[in-house]
C-alpha cells in the first residue's frame, strides 16, 4: 500500500504554516551563567521608536464599531479590530487611553541550575503584561476599585464598550521594566476584553491578537485548516480564570494604572541573568499548527484491495480534491445569551465547558492528568479531554451514521412525508443538542414540532447571509455530538416529575408517544426520549461543588445528583425502540438495540434505578455502566483522585487582586474521579478521525494541553485496544485430539462484558478464526479467514454466503428471499463455515400487519440494515453476559421498567438451536471437527489456535451504504473507507483482534 506523501500533489498539505509556538510557559530556557542585574539591552521587545497611532483619524473612525462587537458578523468585526490594533489605536493617550505603570509580572519567574546552565521558568497567569484601558474602563476601575469604593455591594456593572488590552512581553518583566511601554512590541500579542453585556451572559468579547506580519494572528473566518477554537468571540475559554474574579469577570485594579496610587503586586523574580523568554501559554493555545495535523498517514490512492473486496470497484470513488468535508469545528461555539440562562440556552456546545473541565487550561496546574509512562508528556484524564475524542464526542460527525441516514431517506423510506420524521428521529440521538434546541426555539411560534433535518447539521454562520446561516446555532450544537449538556441536565426519577410541560422539554412528550406509545415510567424515555431539568442548573456526581465560578461564567448552578451515576443515564439512549415503517405507515414498534436491558437482565445489574429498586435485586457481579465505560481506577486498581476542574484558584495560584475568597474557588481532591472515556471497540471510527481530521472537520490536538499532552485520539484508541484485550472476552482451546483420522478441538469464548457480545447497533459482529498450524506457524486449515475488507472467505478466497448482499454493480440484491447467512454452529467441519456472533434482522413482507412482526415471528422479508424497517430477528447468537435471567425473570424487570414482555423477548437469543450455552449466558463453546485428510498433502500439523475478532462495520454493511444512497454522506464514507490506512495495525483487514488462545500444541 502506498501512503499519501506530504508533497505539492496533495491538497491537504499545501497550506502555509503559521509560526508554531510550543506549549506551556514552564519551558526551560538556558540562562547565561553569571549574576548580572537586569539590563534594558536584554529587552527583546524594545523598539527604537514608539509604537503609537500613526493615523489618529482612522482610530476615531473605528472606535464606535470596535466598542460594539455584537453589531457586526465576526469576520467584519475582526477586520475592524485588525485595523484598530494594527494601528496601535489603543495606545492613544490623547484620546484618554491609560496604561499600567510599567511592564509587570503576573507570577513568579524562577531559575534552576541544570547541566551547568540556569534554566528559567515563568509561572505567571500571563506572560509579563502592560494593560491599556479605554477611558471608560479606567474610569470604572478608579470609581469602583479604589480605596473605600472597592468591594461595594452591589458592584456597578462595567459599561458597554469598555476595553482592556493586555499586551504580553518576554519573561521576566525585569528585562523591560525600565523601557517606556510605548516602545515595547507585544511579542506574545495581546489578550483583549471588550464589554458587550447585550451579547452574552458573561458580557465580554474575548480574544487574542498578534501585532504585525510576524504576530501570528489571522482572522478566524474562514476557519484555519487545524479546525481549532477561534482566537476571538463571546464566551471564550478565558473564563476558566476570569470567573474567579469577585465581579465583572476581571481582576483589574487601579493600583496598576499610571498616575493612580499604589504599586502593582510583585513576585519572586530570579532575573539576575537574562536570556530568551520561555514561550507563552496563551499564545500557544491561540496559535496551534495551521496545517492539517494527522495522526497517521492515510492513503493517497484508494486501496485497490479493499475496493475490490467490497465489490465497490464499479462505483466511482471521490478523490482528495472532491471528497465532501464536514464543517469545521471552529464554528461550533454557542453560549448563554445575555439575561440567560433561559430555555433558548438549554443546550450549549462543549466550548463552554472545555476551559474549566479540560486539563492544563490555566497553563500552571495540571490536575486531571498522569505522566505518560512511554514519553515525556501527560495523559489527559479530564472530562473534556477524554470525552471529546470518544465515539460520543464524535457522534455528530460520525460518517457511518450520516451514510446510514442517507440510506434511510433515499431508499428505505423515501416518501416525502416520511423523510422528515426519519431525520428528526435519528438526529434526536446523534445530533441531540441541535435537534432539541431547534424544537425548543421553534415550537412557541410554530405551535407544532418541526422536523430537524440533515441539512441543518451542516449550517454555519459564515459567510454572513449564506442560506444555512439562520440554523447555524443548531448545526453547531448537532455537530458537537452527545455533549456535556446532553447528559448533565437529564431529569430522571423524581426529578422528571412536573417538568414535561416546561419549555425546555418541547416536543419530548410527542417523541415519547411516537417511539414508546405503550411504555410507561423509565421505558417511556427509551431512544433518548428523556426529560431535562432547567437551563440554570447542571448535575454532577460530587457533593458540595464550588458554584460561584460556573455561576459567574454561565449563570448556571452546579448541583450534586446521584442519578448521574446510574446506568439509566446510559439506558435511555441505549435502549432503542423504533417504529417499523412501511410505505410511510407505522406497522408496529420493535427494539433495534437493547444494550441497557441486556445489562439489566444480567449478573451485572445493580437492581436499583432513580425510580427505585427492581425485582430480583442486584446481580452477583453488580456494576454500573459507568464503572466500566468511565473508569475511576488506574490500570493497577488504584482509585483515581483528582480535582474536577482547572480554574484560577486562590491558594495555589499567583496572587491577584479582586478575586473571590478561597472558600469560593479553591477546589478539593475528589475520590471517585472518573474519566469520560466512553468507548467500546469501534477502533475504525477513531482511525478515521486520526487520519482524516480535515474531512471530519475536527482538530487532533487538545486545545488546552497542546503538545504537553498525549493526543486525545491516540489515548482513545489505546483505551479501546486495552478494553479489547483485557475486558472483553477470553478464548481457550481444550479437548484437542487427533484420533480416528480426525482433528477435534473445543473452543470456548467467555464473555467479560455486562451486555451481549457484541452489543449496540445490530450490524456490529464478532467472529472466530480457528487455525491449524504447522511448525513454521503457517496456516494449513482455517475457519474464519477474511479478505482485505474483512469479508469471511473459504480456503479458495470465495466469500461465504451472506458476506455480500449486492451484485457488483449495485443493481440488485443477491438472492434476497433466502436471507443468506452463516447459522449458529455448535460444530464446524469445513472451511466454508464460520462462527459469527451477530444479529440479523429482516424487513416486513408486503402489506405487513402488526401481527406479522415482533419477537418470535417468522421472517418473510429480506435482510436489512435499516433501523426503521426491522420486522423480526432472523439470527441473534451474540454471546450473552454472565448470569442472564430466564424469560419470566426478564419479564418481571421489563415490566418494572415500564416496558412490555416484548422487551424481555427481544433481548433473548434467536437461532441458537437449543445450544445450552445460551440458557444462562456467559460464553459459548463449539467443536471444530475436521478430517486430517483435509490438510494439504505432506503437511504436518503442530498446533491449533483460536482468535476472536470484532467488526464495527462488516462488509455487507458498507456495501449496503454504497448501494442504497448517493450524495455527500455516502460519498464521504466511500472515500474514507478506501483511503484509510490500517495496514499492520490492530484493525488490519477491517477486523479488530480481541483476544487469542495462542498456539495450543497437538497431542
């Protein structure tokens, strides 16, 4: 396979790179030996002439627009700012602008002797600064924070249009302390704050600006190829520190201003010898690499082997120049509006959470991390850092999902009056925040629930006035995936009482009636149909949270609620109950996914819910979903203990003025800190995200940790590989014999999961490969061979029945009425047989009635991948979890959850032909029995080996996507599948190795 090369021939590498600032201020820089005092000659920021406005009239013409950020679209406003700051208009003392007395440190500067040289470390909240204040900003500070007026209650709000420009210079401040600030070039740019209380709850436009051609700044629109957060905007991550201020989200003090009484704070500064400055954290955050940063090399040309194996070689595949790309994640920023939070602010993007709940965001403290044992960086265990690269964080950009949705509305349910409801139903999970907020905002005027559609997911605000701009808010929310406010506002149990009619739950009762008409209680919330609490609160698992910083930043109060730790938080979405649609009509309802019920019927059940206890109590292996998928223990079993946020605290940060008291902002270490890892085994999705960030529109580097941290997608992949090898299954080979001219061996798979293996969407599958090996490890006989796309084949390379559903030209299905597939085996005797653990479902027959569909009904249609065309199950031999309950026992629990007996039945097994392994679950055993004469002539078998593999997207599923839909989404998936480079990885040949028995010697 030929990897893509970084040459001019590739469009994705022809972008000019910005100068890349290394992350974190605590970077060692050699300080020349000696003990000299600070010398202005060492001030690398000094310029020979003052940097002051050269065109005062231009400044006057711009100031009104600069003072009103929300009056213009971002690109037009930034153009004004660029003119204003590029002309140093903020240094216009003649117009009343004031500045700090001199360059000042914002924290200590220390020197350490290492390898015969002094190493300097800057430990400020910013690099050394000089702040410039607009006349009204300076006036407010003098009136409200001087002498007896300081700390008045209530504090007067800062007037709109007030501006602070925090210019940043090299460490240490002593190097430039004697230089007139107007002669200093801001080497690390400037952090700006412009007051606009009508635009956001926090009331500020935040940003970073770099001065001049070498400053590194460029407009945020169009987005940079790295897809990172914007440099400027409302409700930016800056609030992670500024929300700790006592009022108005600023620590500013008049004692720093030239001409006012008092002196600036001072810190330890071991600046006896000067050298080039350590780099600035804020500059590093705002200036990530500008080109596409891939984590692995994709293929420049589509993989012919995969293309042929998927029978897609007759279909035209997009190229690098024509592949449709998702909108950049740089657009994905919504916030709490001024006067909020209200129902219109019910859902906000994760950009509002990352500043505090990502690690390293202050540049000084690194809670929520552990050292990388394989490198010199840190593993980010923060809620944001682990969630963002998980399948839940990527759900709003999942190329498999969007291709599936295209099939649903183009082929499976193309009726115009059905397409809308299908899109709204599906996006109610994968685009939940956008779908729900759209309903909240439009229901009052429309008086009905308007369908949220696929087109809205792509909506962006730029260029201003583009046809999608009106829906940009909902597009951003939908693309953000199953995000923070999706889960942390769930109203379960008693919290759900009385909220159904609240505006934030617009259209939820209608959704429940459409999807779960016969269910009550918790089962009424299946398919993500849960109610949410008010927009002014968020729930979490820890008692006595510090509430003031979040309240200041977002107007939201954090509350302890134990329900967030219950499996029902997962169960509402991972119990998928859907209508069976045919010709636009609902035939009946059926369960597409029963991951939560499978757990509730197993030995892993806890026996409790937010609504109360369940029949039969806890199982013998009681463990919640979160205990597995949100680990709170290290690999060695040590409980994790950490702070749960990264904010500016009082007691362990450099001193500052006008901050909240320690009892309001100091954070305690929390036992039970849990990473939001939230993974299964879909390594294929993660490899796509690693290699094609430009196509999915995502960054690959954590926005706060930068180069200091292990890339999140790398950590997510490793978490999946660890789960596969350590927490999924065990495979053993026993009773091996070669008597009577036959080779026999019993292979046993023992499940270690709390649900079926595999579980989730029905097309996932696992399969066994059984090999007879010679002394060189070469395969003499095998069941479970695959081709390049993971299709199961026999010894001649011929695909097994059911591996492909379509003819090569996609014009017709292959013997659809026969529903070709591999049955469940208890004994395998040939290489054209394979044990596949899977669920297969069929469509309704023509003119179906409700009595024709449901559990136990004979299949009459053809096999389908449509979620909304499932009439009955053809095969479900997925391995049951340990301690699986009998049907009567399952029925008791199903009814206690508010469901019917159908749930208990559909969570059972189908087509296992009385296999006793499926009575109580926990595993499956089968015998491989082959004549020794089937081995190649003259060969000598030495050992046998069994390996369990997993496929998130089997070949029949991919082929069905390519043959049943056209347009951007299936074309994108076709490109990604063809160009994904997984050669010699754990997912080689589109199968993930879970575990192997290893070679077992023949007797």
